[in-house]
C-alpha cells in the first residue's frame, strides 16, 4: 500500500478487533488501506466484502488487495445499499463493518476530479464518473442564489454563505465559473482577509458544501448506519470514521438511538427511542488521531472514529 495512508489504521483495527474466520465488510473501500489490515487479520478462512461507489478506485483497490488470502468480494455500490449487497452475496450477518466517510485522498490529489481547492481543475466533484450525473459546474449553473446560500449554510456551515453565494452567482452569470480556481477566486472575493478562519483554508467549507450537494453523501447517512448495525452478528463491531460535524452528528445519533438513548425532538408521539437497546457504544467520546499521525498525514486532523458493538440478536 505504498503512498497510501489510511487514517487511524491502528485504532480502526484495534477497536474493530477482526478475528480469524470472521466476515468483514469495508463499506467504503477507497484504495483499500483499512481493508488490507482487516483482510490479513481474518486469514484464509475469513471473508472480506469491499464496497465503493467510485468504479475507478474499486479497480485500483482490487489490484492492491489481490494478494490477500481471505475470500474476497469487491462490489461497485454505495454503502447505503449494503443490505441488498450482502443479500445478493448470500451473507446474512457480518462480524465487522467499517466505513471511512468523505472523500479519498486520491480524489484530492487528482486535479481532474475537481475536489481540491489547492489545484485548478474542472468543476466535477462526482464520486463516480462512470455514471452520468450532475457535476459541480452544472449545479452552480442551474441553482439560484438563494439555493446556493442554503447549500453553503446547510452543508458547509459557512458563516459567510450569503456573500459567497452572491459572488458565485455573479461569476456564473458573467461566464467566469469554469474551474475550481474560479470557485476559489469567488470565495476570496466574498470573504475579506480579516474575516477568515486562520485554522482552515477560506474555501474549505464552500468546497465541502458543494461536494455534498453534488454527491448526496449526507442523505440517509444515519439510516445507513442503523441498517449496517442491523446486519451485525451478536458481538459484531461497527467502526465509522467521519471528517466533519455533519457526518459525525449523524453517526453519533445512530449509535445513541440504538444504544437506548432518545435522539428525537421533544413532542414526538411515535418515539421509540430507549425501548430497544441493540448496541453498546465503545467510544463515548470519539477517538481522534494522535499528534504524530497528524504531523505525518495532515488530512487526518479532523477525523473522528466512533465504534459500537452489537449486544442483541
């Protein structure tokens, strides 16, 4: 796995605790960094199922993991379709399920994918380029200024959403929004230097918001985590890595609800929270990367790992 640094790999393996002969699902395979360690741990008697919704990454991962001696299944699919995928494979339960949310490092490293504000490239941001779908450029060209503001607020939690939406909208109307560099310039025009957060690049939240709107990656995330828990065998473990608060919040709510805590707003008459306890949360507070890992891999700095164990059948 030269050149690829899976985030919090040792922590994921320690908490997931894969054993020989178990069935392990890596629901967001990426380049296979976590899967390589998990697949090694389960040995030739074990089964590894790897999903990824990016067909290009899936093919690279298959090549990287070819030497694993466990049984392997590589599926081009969104992890939210995990119940159907396992059903088609004839697998009723998994012992370990992992998910590494967000974008893979290769998405950020390749300018032509359009995810990075540090390289100029096309406004693409699709997770799966093998499928026809709306690109970031199409989104920006077809969205109203008010809707852009909503996207920036909801998916990016951007304080300067109104000014940025206005700057983007003006550039689109002028025909000056054709690349990621144009998008960075629009954000730069809207946010004066004195108002910028020194901890992160001023375009980070805008790129995150537009990416989420293009990919739909946040839609149904909590439900997907709860479905995954339903696929665990008694004693099975689920480990999820999230990289921003919107992802982490949904994972936290899924774990809390299925551990018996109420996560509903007040006054919900059909609330069933607390009536069913199917998991034990192993990480009351999310596990975060060490300072040494952040130094070696700065992209790990925002990662939060949450783990739960199924306690009922």
